């Protein structure tokens, strides 16, 4: 009952053959004549007869064959969709600088690895009924097909190439992107309790209980009124602001508004505010009632599918995902993987062990990923994930890992890309419509699944669309350049850890509100003891449109824990130091947030912000600077600072006065409280500069932005000729 496909072929191309394009045509003709049989194509050259290319019927054979070929040889794939029932292993393959081995599509050929199988079993209609607590019932039905024995269990389903959502309450859909809207989730109430001991100010709240606070919902009634029995469902729980976890519902009575759920021993819900809870239920037949929903029942191997207008799935191409990785790479150097597509599968490239399974000098070039990763919650895996992975565990040497011109669409769960390594380059990549659950997961290593070092086998620091680790080699920066991130559900768009990272010319926009807190681009910074030249540099980025109703996001943000006033290392890692924000344009979001000290903030343009954000005082501050003097949580008169008097506002130590050593130069703002300056009416910037209690504050403007810029509504942010901004070099 599983659709059989015509095999696709690959070929070897050696460095000396790169000028000879004829063999590709000859090869295609030969395969047409001889079908499945592996072929060998010979071409005569003036130097004598020799093998020009070697067609092979399996990619694994082609990769294995590369080891005996000269450095610089290529494994080229011909046009088609590659459906393999195994992961192709690339191992013990070492090219040379300037002569890397290559795995790529043949020139002019479009190649896609497909991690699905077609469901061609007979579909039968099945009626369903759900009783309502107040009397009455909801009747309906859906289609059912039995997955043949021997076929791997699925965790995603596609109809005519469109992803369908696992049965859920409240209902939401992928095709109209309502899965990203917080209004299509259920809301908790102040009566909810959390029982994890990691919570700040822990009070025993056992059992963990969610009390539904949903009053009005675009497509649903409240949990109690729905008549649903949630017991045994998975609960997707945004209960930790920038942390969302998946827990199983332990007990729920239909008609009741609350349920209890199980938590993991190592969840990280440190910041819990019950009335901020957001959740939805997933993965039980009781929830299957909305178009585009599906469910897999393990005990019967039945696929349940609710189609649009109840159309028969027999009229569609229905595919289910059964593969984690199409290609897995380790113990490799000087390798280029390029011009390949991945549908419902992805790539794993990792140096899991510096001694015998390292990875360095690898380039991923122009790879296309559609739905590359998703959790297996339907199969009982509520914590683990298998993301696109690109990393070198040996961080004390240069990784020389480059991801260039790759695109990602429809990833689910954090991390989307698991990366690690010193001196990595991420250049011109696209991340779009990703992470509609924002679930924090434990990524698993592929070759040695027992690894729990580095990022493997443990929860990360929250949910971020694109997370960048620090570079560990002094003087060697990781570069994040010309990447586009838009329409994603995680707390942050681009998140950066602490040091030796440069972000430039990135475009980040349209972050949704299914998680609290966050920013379009956010980071921490150096410890007070680290040299200034290691500082994070963020310049010439565009960051905009994140005014989500539930949780508006900062555009650019140097962050810290609001309760920790660590200007020195006496009580742990200090607040962030020595960051640079230069020549960025930020609009239609919270603006820019600067916590820490010794930063340089210059030439930025900010407008269209929301003063009623989660971390402000309700006043318009396009550039919100946490200060020892008048704003934030570590003012010298603030209780947090008083309680931490050994690291906050210590006389004689300017580092402990937040942002006292920072520099604010030539920033152009729409609003900064009621200060006006750097405008046609008030050319002097004195009033605006006085708003920053810092080492240097000069030529900052507020109150006349739209009269100073050429056409900001059409993305022309240059100052007008003859304007105050042009004369002073503002923005």
C-alpha cells in the first residue's frame, strides 16, 4: 500500500572532469536504456581513454566511493525526489583547502530529499459524536486509513504538499497561519498553579494545574463548555514567558475548566505568572473536529484525517513523515554540500567528539528546507527533537563552518538550527513561517545518542527562531550577515549569547506573541572581566513589526535578569558589558532596550514604538536605557539594588552604576518622553542628550523624525538634504 517510486541516480565527477559537461547527458540516456542496473560511462579524451564519470544507483554508494577519489571530487545528483529508507552517512571524508569534496545537485538539476511516504491505503468515513455538558451534542466525522504493518510510524501529515495540524483544541490551522496567533490558543487564569521547584520564589503548588481562563475565542467555546475529555492529551504550555514545554494531561473531567499535567524534572520555568499562561491541547481523538486536523492512533495504526469540506483523501496526495535526517555527517573536513532540497527531513552535520568524530571546514550552500524538523509528540516523545544540526563541539579551535544562502520554511520547535562552533559564518539565509509551538526541546545527537554534553540531551535557554552561540577563540568572530527572519512564533528572532559575534545587515520582522518577553534581536553581553574587544557588535540591521497584542517585542535588546543587579562578579556573572548597536533601523515594535554598562549606542533610527510594553513604565521611550539614575530595576534607590549593595551602586566603582560608562551618540528617535531636539524647530540636541545618564551623550534627536527623513514609510531612511540630521550625521 506504499507508493513505489522510480529510483534516481547519482554520479561521481572528478576534478579533471569538471570541464566535460557531456557525460551528464550521456548518463541520462544510458539510464533510460538500462533501467535500475548501475552503469559506468566512459568518454575518450585526447590523452587516452579513461573513466569520465561513474553513475551509481544509490547516494550512499556514491558517498562511499568518494573516499577513494581525488580530493575535490564531486558526488552529483540528477533531477528528482530522493526517497531513502535510511539516512545517508557521510563519514571519514577529508578534502583539502581549495579542493573540498562536494555533494550537490548536478548543474541544472533540481534535487529534493523527501522524508515522507505516500498513504495509498483505502480511506473510510467514520462518524463521531461529542456530548456537551449542558445537553446536546456535536456530531461530525472524519476519514480513516490503516497504515500498513512494517511502515514506520508517522509524526507529520501533508495533503497535496500542505502541512496538516495534529488534532488540537482550540482549533487553529496552518494553511491560514492562525496557529501563530495567540488568540487561537487557550488562556490560563490566576487560579492556575505550577509545581516545579526551579521556579523563583518557589511555593509548593502541587499538583501542576491549568485553570482555563478562555472567555471568547475566535473558533471555540471554553474548555468546560466544549465537553472535551483532555486526559491523555499533550498540553503545549507557554508557562515560563520565553519557555514553552509539552506536558501530558494527567487528569481532566469533561465539563470542568481545569486539568492537571505532568512536568519534567529539568523544566526551566523560573519566571511563572499564572495569568500569563497560554496553552493548547493536542494529540487525542477527542480533539479531532476541525478541517485540516489529523491524528495517528498507535494501538490500531490508524490515521484519522478531517479534511476541508470532508472531501475524500483519495482525491489528494497524502504523505506522512517517517524520517528524521536524510543525510548525517561527522568525521569530515573540507566538504561542501550544495543545491539540494529537503522536504519533511533535514541534515545533520556535527563534530560530536573532537578526538574521533570532528567536523571542520564544511559549507552548506543553497540548501532548501521545507518542514525540516518537528517534534514526535504523537509518538510519545514530548521532550526530544531532531533539528537541522551544524556544529563543532571543539570550540577552542576555528570551526570554519559556513551556512550560506539556505532557506528554512515551516520548522517546529526550538532549536530550529542547532549550531555551535567558533568563527562560524551565517550569510544570506532565510527563515520564514517557523515555530508555531515554540516548544523548548532536548536535541539528540545522531551518531551517539547518549551524549549529554554541549547542547545535546538538555533543554536550552528558551525558544528563539535563530540562535547563535558565542565564539570561544579570542580574535575570531562568528558573523551573522544578511539573514532574513520573518513570521515566527518564538520569543526572539535572532538570539545571541555573549561574545565575539557580529550581526550585520540582517532583516528581522513579524514576530508573533505566542510567547511572552523577547525581541526581534536580543543578546546578553560580556562579563565585566572580559576584554572589550570581545564585545557583541550589531550594526545596519532592520528590525520591525512585532507589536503582537499579547506580547510586543523589543527590536534590539541587551538583556539581563531584572532582579539581578550585578555590576561586578561578586555574586555571579555580571550584567552585559561592551556591546555595540550601530546604524540599525527599528520600527513598529518596542524599540531598543539597553541593560548593562560600557555599551556604545550610535547612529540608530527608531520610531513607531509602543510605550505600553512588558518592560517599560508606560511612557514613550524609543530608546529605553536602564539606568542607575531614573529607569529600570537597578536604580540606586531601587530595592533590588539596595539588597545587592556589594555589586550595585558601589561608590568608587563606576561599573556598578548601570550604563554610567555607556556612550549614546547621534541616535534619531521619534519619541523620548517629552524631550525634543535635533529638529527643524529645536536644532539643539541638549534636551535629548540630557535624558541619558551616561559617560557620553551627544547629538541625539527626538520629536521630529518624520520631518528629518526622506521617506521612512517607503523604507528610505536617509536624512533629507539640508536637515538637522544631515548636518549632524544623525541616524
